[in-house]
């Protein structure tokens, strides 16, 4: 059986170490001149795809990113880690501000169909919007099984055995291919791009497309009304005894009298 | 009539000049010149990606342990192996020889980012790349490369460079270590001082006098495997900074090495040393840049958090002036370093620029580290913050691989030479 073909979704987000600032007009956060990098969960997805390729389970990895021109940096990083090809679905900055998970899911589904992939791998959520929707939506649009919050992936005959991190603990499920997987933190530790691979990445193909090429309408269906800083944390109070605590809770109407 | 002639002459002269200009542009390596200038503004994609990889590595693998390595004077064994796996110990060795095959600009960027995480690791990296692998790449035979180059690319083994002696540092021509040729062996006698990687290295490039009468033209270079009978190591120096590196004497007492361990031709040693150090200067400049940048980052981070008189001290002009001075010094030194690297990559003369880079960067490192401690105040004086380590690490950059005094002499002599004065 020839190897599985994988599509990895990579989002360019503000770097996790950067201190986020809200724009004075409260329409969003400041992104100009701010350091960006690949969404950490997507890095884990790329790493998993590369590891599967090293085990000869995967034969080709295609990295995809939707967004403005700078997304190409993220794609080059993916190729330097081991992806074979990259597709940049270009969206101008103004449109990108309102691009939502459903739009991205529609685009990635179409790419997955065109590229005839057997597996879509993506991070469980992006660290900027924390939506945790794109992977699941792709699975629904393609009518493929999904295994989200994966912390371990094993290949058995024609199926993937996936260990999921869920609220109640750990769950093991089997999904038949083709499938969609979203990665969780403990799945792996992404590698550093070695210098030889950075050199090789220069020669790997990067293709530019637009949402129109995939017949996807990116008109926003939601409107962001306001973006604010979270409220400043109030100081707590130290109480002398359990009785005092119960009395305070009762006064606040939090427990029945 | 005159006007018409003038017009015609003007047109002829114009087309003549135009043809001159076009032929001149065809001769000029236009693409390279254009690429060089824009590289100073925006790094090429490969270099930007490399910078990111090295920065991530430094932040994740080196910064968290640098303080501990310094306290324990501990060689960063694991980290050096990881550097090797990333291809950072053989950055400009061609791919055909098993190296990474990048240019010197890439090397300078890599050393800076690594040194920003841990100056000792940056030093170890620089010694292996510039001082050990470089002369062997340039002057080694196929057999020598097989034995002394190939195993030293991926971190399994590292090398060192032995030129200085207890009796001479700047005065490299006065080397008193001798090498005598017997039937088929060289016998080395003498002592080398201040050898970085002295303890952990598996081989050394050693300079010894083969013909005292020829003075500096009688010095030759040798490849000495370690350990070897007759070669012993002095005690590890207890240094002010870069304490995770080992620095010691190499003591040669009737140390015999095979005849084919001569590097290059007899008498070529001084030339090999000077050429090697020229490029090594760019590596050390990059190391100093890393320390300077780390100091600046530390000061800025602290200034935005520390409150005084009701506001972060970053709002005070006294602090802003220091930060501005630090920024200008590190950025100008960086541009000098990149220029020197790009000249080397273009195979043009870069001696003066490398000396300027090393001078500027090392003085930027000490200035920035000094200022950073001042910004941090009392916190800058204790080991809880890295500022005091940067201060101690920075100091050596003005001394090794050519003191600031020697750099100034090199720069001045080149300036005069360029203007036609042979002093």
C-alpha cells in the first residue's frame, strides 16, 4: 500500500511570547510590527506529519496557510521541518481580519479534495482566537471521521488509533482513513529546522492561490463588535476560619441559607 | 550652425557615455552588489529562517541553563551535540565535504544568536568553525580532511587552535614552540597558552617554529590528535567569564606526530594563522554582538517592569539615553560584522572590515553589559539576573583573537595603505 498523503494546516499567529496590546479603538489587537510565528499546535501537527513520513507511513506532506503574504514565512518553516510542498491561499490583510474558521475550513476541505489527501492534520486551536473549530468543520464538510485533541497517534491496518485528551481523562478511538486529526500539546516536541533542511526548503515548491480558486466565498458572517482587555484581577481576602467562609458565601447568595 | 554641431556633438557624447555605462554595468557583478546592499536592510529568506532557528534554539536550550553552566564551570556537552545535529558546528564547510554549505553571513548570524543564549557555547561554536575547521578546509590534504575534518562536523568531536604561548600573544611571530623533523616524525617541544576547548577537543591546530633563522617565515602549522604521547594539558584556567569553556595550557614534551600531520607547506604557518584569525574575527565579533544584544534585552525588559517614582523606569530619560546608546552601538557593530562577512563571501579583501567589526562589537559588548548592570541597579550585581554574567563574558571579547590594540593597528595600517602610504 503506497503511503498516506497528508495536508497540514498552518496558521500564522502573533508569537506566544509577545505581550498582546488592544488597539485604542477596541476593534482588535495590534498586529503591525509585532513578531509572528506558526501557531504552536500547528507546529506539533507538522512535526507529527514529518515523524509519520520518517516511519514511511506518510509519502507526501503538503502544508497550507491562508492569509496575507507573510504567511509564506510559516510555510517555509513547515518545509524546513520536512513538509514537501506548500500552498499559500492568499487573502488580503483587510479581508484576513474577518476571516473565520468556517471560511478556512471550506478552503482547506477544497484543497484536501484537490490534492487527494488521506489525512488532514491541524492544531486543535489557534492561540489567537482559541476557536477550536476549523478541524471539526473540515471533517463535517468532507464527511470524514475526526479525532481531535490527539496526544498519541498509531497506525493500524487502514486505520488510525488515536489517544485523545478529553475533559474526563484519556480516550482511545479508532478512525478509518481518510480522516481529520487535530493535535494537542503532548503529542510531540517539534524539532528545530536543521541548517541542511533550511537549505533544502529553498528549493521546495510554494504555490500561490486565492479563495476564489477554490470557489469559496469569504464574506464574513460574524462581526466583531468590541475587543477589550480582560478585567484587572481583584485582590482576594484572607479569612480566619471555615465558618467565616460559609457566612460570606451565604451573604453573597452563593449557597442556600 | 554652431548650435546644430553642439547638439550633434552632445548626442554623440551622450551615446558614447551611455555605451560606457552599459559596458561598465555588464562588467560589475550587479546581482551580487544589489544583493549585498539589500542584505543589509532585509536578510535573504534562508538567513532569516536560520536566524529564527538559532534564536529558538538559544532561547529554549541555552538561556535556561547558561547561568548554571557558568556557575559550575561546566562544558555544555549536550548542547554542543545538539548544535552539531543542527549543522551549526560546520556552517561554511561545503556540502561536498559533509558540511552545511552556508556562507559567512549565515555563520555570523548563527554565532550571534547562539551567543545571545550562552556566550560560552557561542565561543565553543566559533572556535570549532573558524579556528579549527577553516584552516583544515583551506590547506588540508584529502587524507588530513578525512582524519581531522570529517569527524569534527556533527558535534562528536570538536577541535582547538593553539597559537598563543606564555611568552607571546600579540607577538605571534615570536613563537618558541619548536618542531623538528626526524626520519618520519615531527617532534614538538614547547607550551601553548590560553587554548579554548583545550580539555574537550579531540585535535588541535598547533603552530611551531621549524626554522628559527627565518623568524616568522619559519613557523609551520601542524595537526595534532588528542590525546597523544608527549602532550599534556595544564590545569583549567579559572576565568572571569565564559566559564563553561575550558581554557588551558597545551604542554609538548618530545611529542612526536606523523610526518603527514604538517598542514600546508613548511614555513606557511604564520600565513595560515593570520588568514585564519582574519575570518575568526568575524566569529568573535558575532559572539560579542550576541552578548551586547542579550545585555540590551535584559535592560529593556527590566526597565519596563521596575517601578520607581510611581512609573516604570523606562519612562526616565536617564534610562532612555542608556538604551539608545546601547542600541546604536550594537546595531552599528552588527552592520560592520555583516559587511565583513559579505565581503568575505564575495571573495574580496575583508581584513580591515573584520578588524573594525571585532573592535566595534567587543567594545559594544562591554559597554552594553556595563550599562545593563547600571539599569538593573542592585539586581544587576547579583546572579539572579544574567546582567552580571554578560558583564563577565563580554570582557574577553576585547582580548582574544586579537586585542583591541592590535585591531586598531590593523585598521590604521590598512587605511594608510589604501591611500598609498606604505609605512
